[in-house]
């Protein structure tokens, strides 16, 4: 559009030159021709607009935002229309205690109060996109600085409002997933009213006061020691049960031997023992006595 304006200026200059009695009036025709060419070129260039991939264009005519948007590609538009680009790719807004992370330099973590009155520090990332159909609404009512006006304050408020319903230890441990789901729902609803679409809410870190953290670690260590001792006691009980069963078996066996063997069984066992001794290399002579059992002699 600036080129077309420059062409108009050249045309005006050519008209002035033509009316002038000075010799420069002879160049008025050439100047007029150049001016016309510049105007046409300026209008032509202003009528062509390229929208890059990952963006859309919102048209503004004399300060009024138009509802129709331009998608990525080449478009022919009214030369007097301004096109405001909007990023529709996934955007990340991080609030972290680390100075080299996030959009704000320094410690930008969110400090909240839990239901038990303790201060909890939360690092969080919001992944979101601009709803292409709502881009004209955003430009008209919010502007292009929607991160500062919507993303940041809405997210921080949602975290504080939901964190107050939980105890600090629960946020840190068993109810962390539930807390993340609640803030996801709250932020998603609030963003949707303003033309933004939440893709994911990531609770990156939850930090407790040092005294509370030390207490939790001590409790965890005590529970681990108790579980270890329980395992040792269980093993000892199993070993005692095994020995008890073994002793009972030996006692039962001895009882059977003392009460259940007949004279014939005892004589049979004696014969087996004599046979083993007879086969021994140390046995030299076996003398059978006149009693019920033989007498065995050896040279050893």
C-alpha cells in the first residue's frame, strides 16, 4: 500500500511540474507515466497476500475486524484491507521456579496455600492453541497479547482456587492426579469462552516446605523399615513352622517304631544288619550263637 501512496505522490508532482512555466515542465509527462505505473504496481502488490503455514489471517477494514479469515496460502484481497496474522500452532506457556525456563525470567512458579495452611510451590506448563474460528473475536476483544491477558492469569487463578481444597501432603502424593484433572477442567472451560483450546495441562513439579518434606521422607523410611521387619518375622515364622513339622515327623516315626514293630519285623531288621556287616571288608569271622541272635566276631 505504501508503494501506491508513493505513486500518487509522483502523480501530484507531475501535475505541478506540468503547470510550471519552468523547463522542468517538459518532464511532466514522463513523471506522470512513472507515477501511474507505481500506483498500479502498489495496488497490485497490496492485493496479494501470502499466509504462512501454521497461521491464519484476520482482515481489518478501516479499523473494523472482519469475520472471515484467510487460511494459509496465497490470497487476492482488497488493497485497503489490513491482514493481522494469528499463530494457530501449539503454543507452550511455562511457569517455573527455574530462571531459564518459561516466558518470564526468574522464579515464576505459582505459590498456593493448601487446606492445612501450608505454602506449596507448583511448576506448570500449559499447551494450547488458538481456535481459528474465534481469531476475529480474540483480535476484537482481547488483542494479540492473549498470553498476558488470558493464559497467565486464568491459569494461576485456577491453580490457587483448586489447591485450597487439598492438604499439602495429598497434593504432593496421592491426589496429585486428581488435582491436575480438576485444574485441567477449570482452565479448559475458561479458555474456551475466550477462543483458546487447551491441549494439555502439565504439573511439572510440586514443592513442599522443607520441614514437611523432611517429615514425609522420615515417614516413608519408617514404613520401609517396618515392611522389612515384617518380611523378616514372616520368614522366621515359616522356618519355625518347618522345624515344628520336622520334629513332629521324627516323633511320630519313633512312636511307630516303639509301638508298632512285631518280633518278626525286629528279627528281619537284625538279619539285614548282619548281612551288611558280613559284606564289610573289615569283617573276618561271624559266629552264630545259640540265642535268638548270632554273635559276630571280628579281628578288629
